[in-house]
């Protein structure tokens, strides 16, 4: 039996009765087992997945229909899943099984999706290579000696390796887009607030946003339509109707003006990637778009601003892990202070500890104005740059990451070089803008991603542009060759 690889393909095959959800779910479970060395999943929920698949098959037989009925998907292990282990890639939460589902998990389940398991990630979503996971690094299916990107590396590698057709991810400074680029898939970070953060383990609350990771823009549109929407339990979720993303995929790109971020196509970008990006821009031109160079003068400060703001918010959010209420607790504490200190020192990994310390420092009296307030002012300037860009263009294009996947261990000892992996993605995060990455070619056998950044709530046009690109090119269909054990 050959199974469709995309969500859209599986929806129509399941409806046509070509195979059952149970067969499709078994296929994925076998493949996950056979490709275990990629380490994409922290938890595989085989039993409950098969039970959910059988329920989906009976519901279909009884004449019910739901948008994703019987389609197997995976969730990043940052989304709370009722009675299922939810670790956020940390030892701190090694035994945490939440009593409730995140809004995103709930919505996808109500749409009929079958959860295969929880995907690996950098601890508390801090990282760009998945090497910060307590559960070990994920391997890039295109070259297992390389990283898949991070922090949603498990989700990206799982989609690329055919271990699920779609997965959820979260993006605070690039964690959906950068791993999507390094694994050759499509990943969308929606507008801040488009998707509820309720039940998503918090890293930096003013930046965190959930989104779909899929092979195609069509699948991302299908997933986002279900994930998006206002939620009374998330006061920052946006109360604006969710458009039908699928039906607007064909809105022509012709007549639109696309800005090329000149600041991104400069020093620091790998030359082979630059060529692929230039080729992709020509495809948009052939679709009838007008190309215009755009300057974003303050985006070069986005990495420093982010590495003040994100750790500050993280230090506050992560103070709840005290060894008392959640997860890991040290052995034989001598006093309450010893319990806090050792539980946090033993339960939390080095990168996360570093950020907690930086955040506590920049928020402390005497330094707040010099660092935190200043970073917020820079954030405003960056937002204004995007605002004036969008007075001139419909959306912006540029690279997603400075180079294709790097080797495991290559940057582990060099924080600055690791932080610079997000140099092209953080701007849209600070400004709360929707942005997606899609594959536009290979460089030395490794995928290259193109980033599209849109106006607030303009996901439909971003997805439309990506879909039309994918209708005329085949890069999204390129698959890594994998040895199945
Ligand atoms: N790589 C960035 C960081 O380490 C972004 C992570 C993310 O988007 N969650 O913070």
C-alpha cells in the first residue's frame, strides 16, 4: 500500500476509502520505530493513537465527517497533552503529565486528527539546533551527522522523514522557520496572537506563537484554519475572524509587490543559499510580481534586542519550576533553599540556566532601564521599519537562515554563532508579524529555505504566494534518502 504523504492527500484518500486511519496510523508507527535513530519523538503514543484511529474509522463509517478525520499528526513536546508526558525537552518536566490539553491540541483533536506522539525539542524551546534537549539531539534526515535546526527540530525532522504528514511547532525567534528551512519543509509562524498560547509551556510570552509544520503550503493552510482563533483563556489572542485559508490559496501573486530585504542578502549569507534565493525570487517575478529592494535599517539590532527581551521573560516564566509544584525534585534536600537550588540546578540544563541568569540581571533594579527598556525601544524601531516597508510592498522575501544545516557539535561551544542562526527570523518575531519558510532548492545536497514575511494577519496571502510557488516548482517534493532499519 502506498500512502499519500500530505495531509491534503490523506484527507482525500481516507474519504475515498483507499485505506483506513488505522492502517495509516500503523504505517507511521512502524516508520517511527524503524527510524528511531533520528530521535524525532520524545514520546510515541502508539496505543492511544491506534484507539483514536479506530474511533475515526468508525465515525466515518457512521457517516460523520470532520476536516482532519483520521489524519495522524505530531505535537511538539511543549504543548500540554492530557495524561501524556509533556517535557518541553527538559529534565525538569521528566515526569510531568498535565491534567489538560493545550488549546491547539484540543482544536486539532476535535477536528479529527490522531496524535502519534510528542516531538523532541530544545529545552524550553531555547536553541537553534536541538542539541539542548535533555532527550538527546535530533538528527537531520538529509544528513544524520547534521542538526535539524531548533527549537522545533523534532517536528521538522519528523515531517521531512515521513514520520507524520504534519506537526505543530512553536516559534519565539525562529523555532518554526529555521528548522523548517534546515529540513526542507514548509513552516509558518502566524501573527502573534493568531493562535492561542493556552497550554503551551511559556518561554517568552510576548513572542511565543504556535504554527503548523508541513510539506506544503496547502497543508499549512489546512492546519492553520483549525489552530487559529480567539481564546478567552489567552488574553493576547486576537479576536478577528479566521479566514478560509485554503480557498484563498489561488489569489494571484500577479500585481503584488514583493520587497527583497537587502539587509538580509548581504554579508554572512552563504553563497549557494543566496543563489537559490535569487532563483526563487525570479519564480515570483515570472508569476507577475514586481520586485522592489527594501531596507530595514534597524533589523541588525534584532538579535541583541531579542537576547535581552527573551531571557527577561524566560526568567520570569521559568521561576515556577521550583522542585515543589512541578517535575524534578532533588534527592534529600537539607532545607527549602537547598531544595530550590539543587532542583533547579539539576533539573535545568546549561543554556536555560544561562538565560535565566541573563534575564534576572537585565530585569534587576538599576539595570532595567539600561537593558530591558532599551531593548523594548529598539523593538519598536524594528516594528516601525516593517511598517514603512509594508507601505511600499505586499510582503518581504529573504533567506530563513544564514546557511544550510550545520554539523552536530559544530556550534555547541560558540553561543554567539548559535544565536546568529536566527538573524533573519527574529525581526518578524519582535514585530509580531506572520512569516513562513519554504524549501527553494538544495545546496550541496542540503535544503535551503526562503522566508516570506507579511503584514499582521496576512497569513492568507503568505500561504497563497507559497502555494503558487509550489504549484510551479518541485522543491517541496524533494525527500531525503533514508536507510530504514
Ligand atoms: N533560537 C532562538 C532561541 O534560542 C529561537 C528559539 C525559538 O524560537 N523558540 O531563543
